C-alpha cells in the first residue's frame, strides 16, 4: 500500500537519510503528476533555516526544509546550522531535485578583540559575536581547519551544562549519551535538546501531573498551577526551563569567555579558504557594539566580511508599540547602511524555535525596505553556490577578486547570473571556466539556455 502524503512528510524527518531521500523523491513525483499542488515560484525567500542537525523548532531535516520551501513557492531557501556542515550535501541535493535556488552555511560564535569590552550581538557577553560563513558547497572540506574545533567547543559546553543541571535536578538527572545524543541525528545537541530531555525525563519519573508540577515549581520558581497549564504546550514549557536554568543567573549557565572562542580574523580566513563568504549576523542595533555600527562594519569588512544577515521578524513584529517603532527604525537604518556599502543582505527566520514563521511577511510595511535586497542576495548566493561548486568561481574566489573592481559590479554579475540559471541552463555551467571574463560567462549561460 502506497504511503500517504502525511506519512511521507513525517518520513522526511526520519534520522535515516535513505528514508528521507526516498520520501522526498516520492513526494516530488506526486507533485509532478499533479497529486500535490506545487505553486509557481514567487519572490519570497528564507536564507536562514536551521535544521535538526543543530536545532529546528519543528524537528525538520534539510530535506523537509527544502520541501516546505517548494510548497511555499519560495524563490530561494538557505540552510544555516550551528557549528556543523552535516546537512549541506542533503540540502543542496534536495533543492536541486525540487528546482529550488539554494545556498547553505554555518553559524558559530567568535571573539572580536577590538570589541572585547562591548556587547555585540550576543547579549550579556562582551566581545563575543554570532558569525556566519554563507555559501558552503559541500560538507567535505579539503582541509577541515577550524570545523572540528567549532563542534568540539559547542559540545563541551553542552556537556558542562548537563553536568551542572544534573546536580540541581537530581531525580531526573540525564545520561548524556542515552538521553541527549539520541535526540540528534549526528551527535550535535544544543541547549534546546537538553531541555527536551529534562522535560521527557520528568514525565517518566513523575507520572502524576500534580507531582511533576510541584517538582518543577520548586526548581523554576513558578506556581504549580501555571505549570500544569504550560505542560500542554511543550515548547513553551521547555523554553521556561531554558530561561530559568540555562541562561544567565541559572545554575546551568556557562558564562563564555572571549578567549575561549576563535578570533574573527581566523574564522573569516577559514571561511574564505573553504569557498564560503564571511557574514556578519546583525542583531537589533541596541547593544553597545551595534550602536557603533560603522566602526564595527569597517572592522568586519577589513577582515573579509562581504555580506550581512538579518532576522527581521524579531525586529519589527513586536507587541509593544514603542519597542516596535524603535527597532523598526534601527532595522531600516541598518538595511540602508548595508545597501550603501554594497553588502548583500541574507534574510530569514531561523525556525530554530517553535512558533517562528517559516517565511517572513514581505507584505508588511516594516519589511518593504528588505524586499528587493533580500531577493537580490538570494540570487547572488545561488549564483555563488552554482559557480563555486562547479568551477571554483564563487563570490569570494580569486576569479571574482580579479574580475570586479567594486562590490557593486560583483553583486550585479552574481545577481544576474542567479536569476538566469534555470533547469535548462544548468548544464551550461560546465562549459564555463575561470579563463572567461564575466561577459563571456553570461554569454555561455544564455547560449546554454537556448539549446
């Protein structure tokens, strides 16, 4: 008996990659035959999607993210996982199957010595910054470089959190290997996985809901009655565990120290050497570091940063009107600054927490300054991905450095290339070579599309 669409979409999130691929191919076949409505490709994008290889609020795999993007008719979609490249090959393959423009990246944390006394985009943690490499084309690097260190550093921190919290939540102490690692497909658990594990363990340990509520009431300092109500919404309850126990002031909080993290210069160099584009992840413009955004961006660009990332929904979609007005103004100011500096703007929603929307509301008034730049960046990074993966001619390549006098010229070329790469012209990319000029590259692409 053939599996239903619902079953197939659940299989997209199976930890077995073969099951995920078979489900994706079956779903796509059903779409091509008209059994599933696949809408026309629009102009909305989401270039910042975490998957279950770090943490996804809906448990989505790279294949599931790609499929959802196709069902939404997105113009492009991008993967960004924390500290690993584990999902990149699957994601790019899934997007190619579905005819989606795509890019893939990695997010990590770095130390910026020049801002060592100022908060940047990691609140409460001076000198430490979230930082991205956008446009990786494979999980298989010629030289692993910093990659093993990034994952090891993150996992050491997660293990330390569990050790500390176990001492506080004794009756539901976790076995890291059995209770935490099993929640991940490839051994990269985060704080959010740990919260799920403690919630699950408490349900097993305290079958009576009122007893469980009393236990958590003591540990979290919240009324038992409100916790019983919160148990009905697991992600909300797990978020409370995280905020009370693992964040600043909680017993499991591991305060990061700047020197524990690799420095901006080294990480940016690592990204460029692997064909990716160093990207600054802007927060909201309110921290001491981001209040000096000109100085910060100058430093970033000096170290090879050539793009920025924004999660706009957290900057304008706010219930408090004053906070909304202030953060919307700062968002628009940053967008204008990035556009003026010819820095492509990668826009997305993260979907690493339950409740985050899958794609931004580009029809909202607050989003209007981002509509064009977000689409342009998607085309630029799709072109980068195609050219880097086949010819080593990506956005940060030696070919690009030698061929373009300004970032504006480079952006226009990659944007136009990304717009014109279709299923019909992809084969033409293999006729392109680094000896060609940008105009010859475009001519070859257009000729391939006509064949």
